């Protein structure tokens, strides 16, 4: 049985991972679970899957949980890191959302674990450093994002030397067909209604601005060792083709399926094998697939992400931090939807990227960008 | 340099193959060319590519050509077989159309050559026998049909054990959107106008009846070792997705490109490498792809092919022969378009398939079916 540790077990990816594990008894053993504040769900998960170690965000909650469960319970970043290093874990699912996922993922990498990477910030914030650590510790990084998993599956069996570019597909989010001038007035509730995927709040807003795709471009750059110029984005409203690899001869290999994160999660856990019946079969009859160029007037955040990737160093970390702050401001009703771009743009305009030598450089860029976002004039 | 022999060098596939070779000087050397009646073009090809051996259909033409060229010139099936066995050939492109391609392809297989297989009849007529000979002689069979090449490319890097089915795409031909009752009156000229691919006459008509797809199902069954039940056909009018492989987890890998036979030809010649710029890049922006179930009332020939595959033995050989005869009758104006199905259906209804022990069993079935087709009552 393959030992699995799940960082972020109560989130959307974590719950889907546990569904996959639950449906395949005898194949996986859950050895550690780390979560944030949802102690109640974590308790239920721990009671069902009986991991060796559990971690939760607060110390008090950890103490309370420790009395109920028989397993030892850690707390905070240290607890999540301990879960990541857990002895019986063959693969660690990194699914804590946001910048908070970076340190526990690094801990798993340094313990030489295979990483099923759903936390895109790990590579966005510190891609070069993380990939170098992974090489050094022999930790394999397997993408769980549906787009990167699709690229990964479209590269298998073909020569990297013959790759021309990868093409990430983007649904275009809920506002794809809205006139640009109406974007000022959309509400958080409208922005959260993603047409294809059911996801967390931050990533849903990022999908509406296409910043999510921008972060995925940065992630793909590190995962597949490609410059931004060899990573394209195409709008594909149906979210059936999850991404593609284009080769020098004009051939494009792509991966399709119904939009269901259990697919890439299961593949990351079981590859090179596949688990039967993980997602519903794709109904080909009557299927229509459209592809179009992203409109950068509609989605200016995408261009910001390409610029940050090009600038390199701590620029993507600053971009990500500014985006997290701006999205929170939008969700709190403090700025309009279009203010997200304006905040990030102003932060990045004033930010001087530095090379990343240690993780502290990343965390500093993160702090600077968050402070800058909070004081952006566009807010008033 | 890779030595290439081309069987059927003056046909559509043969000419495209020579274009690929011409565009990649220093990569390939043409060692043999075999053609049918187009002596004039064969002469030009021989003068340009300077093969060691040339073969043409008639003995007189061979004698004439021998005086002009410096290379030895063979004739008939024996000449094509000699071209297939040609000493310097690393790969033999089998692109003689129809049942006539079988014996020369078998000669190449028995000489242990890698076969770039564009002649689908080789596997339709005698699949089990041919695949067994290929195993025995260590001859690798690489598909050149765009559909089978797409499947081949979609299987690379993934476990055969995890394959659920392959899905062959079909453009649906020129009559896809015609009411069934109007099919009686379509002319050969209309039937020859394929919407996506420029091909020979026989295969163009087979595309209009979908018999071409039926023959490809039989071919795929042998190439990939799958029963008919694990090979599906889906109508895809744009001919961009050339075929797909669906895996047990719900994931579908597919290969796309502009419809241009130079793509699969070049891949078959150079794999696992790919040759840069073989086909134009596929323009994703504005691309629309549709998929639908084939209507068996519209395309009853498809069902005949599945039945012949299921019956096994010499049934597919009889099917192919009846189809060749019926298509010729239609092109000569002797039967209406819908008569193609009626002729084949009547021949197959009366045909008793036998197991294939030797190639003579196949040739006998071919003869019987052709005679039966000529005397079908539906003709009157």
C-alpha cells in the first residue's frame, strides 16, 4: 500500500483526494493529515482514515483534537511540516492553498518524498529554488493542477527535444462574454460562480481575472523547464481539453476528460498506472469544443503574470502576494473587480525584484508586496 | 541516413513521402521506388532521387524505363516485392492502394524491414497472419493512416493495460448533412469531393460511405490488438483530432494537427524523433471542434465492417473485395451511391468465412467476393 500524507485535507483538493482513497480500499493508506481551521471535518477525516499524525492550524484546537483522537496532533506551520515529513508517506499531496503551502511542501521535498503538487504557489513563489531542492533530494514533483497534469500526460512518450510549446487552456471564467465596461460592477457572488469547476474562493476569483492562468504559466515554466515564450494560453470555455503539448512537426497531443479534480489527483497518486472509473467517461457524442485567443483588455492580469515571470527572482512572489491581497479586498467589498488588476499593477510597478537566494528572500518579497497592496492609492 | 523504399511512389501518399524526403536533405535516402502505370512520374521521381531499384506495373513499360534510367527496373508484383526487399531499405513505405498492396508488404515484412503502413488492406485482408509474420521476422509496423498514427501517438508513454478503448474520428465525408433519402441521386463527382482530405478516388468514395472508417476499425483491431467492441468511431467534421485513446480513469489522450498526410508520414519515417515544420501549425484561435455519433442509417457500411471483423477469418477480405467492386461500379455509373451498400451487403450475406491459414485463403475469398459482387441482383 502506498502511504499518503495530505497537506490541506479539508480543502477542495484534500477532500477529493480522500474520496479517491476511500473508493480504492487496499491501495492507499493515509499516514498524515494537515488542515487549517476546519477542526470538525479534520476530526471526522482522522476518525475515518486513522492516520499516524494529524496537524491543525491553532495550538488550542490541536490540544482539543489530541484528547479526542488517539494520534499525536501537531499545530501551525511546524505541524504541517511534520505531517509532510511523516515516515510512512510515499507521496505527499501538497494542497494547502496560497503562500502558506510553501514551507510544508519544502519540508516534504527535503524529506525526499514524491510530491503531488496542487499548491501552485510553491512554484510561483520559489520555483527555481524548489526545483533545485527537489533535484538535490530526489523528490519527484508530479502536478495535480488539471492543466499541468494534462501537459505531463501529453509529454509522456514523446521527446522533450521535439517539444515546441505547451498550451494551457483556460475556461475564461464567468465573465468571458461580458462587455469589458461592465466588469466594474460585478459582485463577489457573480465572480465566485465558476462555470465549470467547483473550487475555493481565491482560485475562483483568480479564474475570473485569469490571474489563475497567469500563475499556472509561471508554475509550468518551472515544472517543465520552459521560458514564458514557450507557454501559451488559449481560452477553451468547455474545460474538456485540459491542456496540450505542441511538437515541432505540427502535431499536438492533448489530454481531455470531464472537469473533475479526482482525475489528476488519482493519476498523481497512482502513475504510471491509472485507477479505473475515477471520473465519469467523457461523452463524445454532441461534444463541441471551442478555442480562442485570450483578450488581454478583458484579462490584463494575464500580462502581469508573464511580465513577472520574465522579470524573474522575487517578482512572481510579489505578484502572488499582491494578488492574494487584492482578491481579499474585492471579496470584502473594498475594491471593485477591476480594482484587482489596478492594485496588482501598481504594486508591481513599484516593486524591485531581487534574486532568490534563500526562502527568506521570497517571504520578504511577499511581505513587501502585501504592505504595498494595502496602501495602494487606487483603493480610494 | 535512413534508407527508404516506397511502394506506390506515384500515388498520393508516395508523393507526399517524397516531399518530406526532399525537404529534409541528408536525412533519408530513397533506395527503391515501385509504382503502377504512371511511368512518366516514376521516371521523374527516379531521376530526382536516384534509387538503386525501380519497379513498374507492366513489363513493356519496365523495359522502356530500363533504357532511360541507369537503375535496374522490375515489373509487376515480383518487381514490387523486390523493391520491398531492397537491401539498403531501413523502412518500407507500403502505399500501393488496395488489395494489390498485400503481397509486396508481406515481402517487406519477411525481409524484417520496418513498415510504414499506409496500405490498410494489408491488415484488413490478412491481419492476424501479417501481424504474426511481423512478430516472427522482427518487422516493426508503424501506421501511416492519420487515424492510426494518432492512436499510436496517444498510446506512447501510457500503459496498454490501462487502455479502455480507442476512438477513431471520421470526417463524415461530403454527405454528412444530406438527408438520407437524397443519397440515391448523388453523382460520383459529388462523392469524390472530400471536405477535408485530398485523396485517391477509391478512398474518397469509401470516406463518403464510411466504409473507409470500417476498414480502419479492422486495421486498428490488428495493429493495437483490440476487439471491435473496444474500437469506437465518432464523427468529427473538422478532421483536426485525428483519433484518441481513452483510458480506464476517464482520461482521453488525442493527437491533433492540420489535415496533412505529410505529418503521419514524417512521423513514421523519423520516430521517435519528429521533423520540424512538416505541417503548418494548427491555428487554435477560433478553432471549433464537433463530435457526434455516426448515424448508421446514413452510413450502413460501417456496421458491415464491424460484422466482418466479428466474423473474422476471410470475412474482412471478402468485405474489402466486394467494396472495391461496388465502388468501381458506382464510379462507372452502373449503380447508384446507395447501391454500394446493397452490393456489399448481398455479397456478405451469402459469404461463408473460413479461417486464414495461408495467404491463398485470402486471395480465394477476394476472388469469390469479386465474382459475387459482379452478379449481384441489386445491380439490375
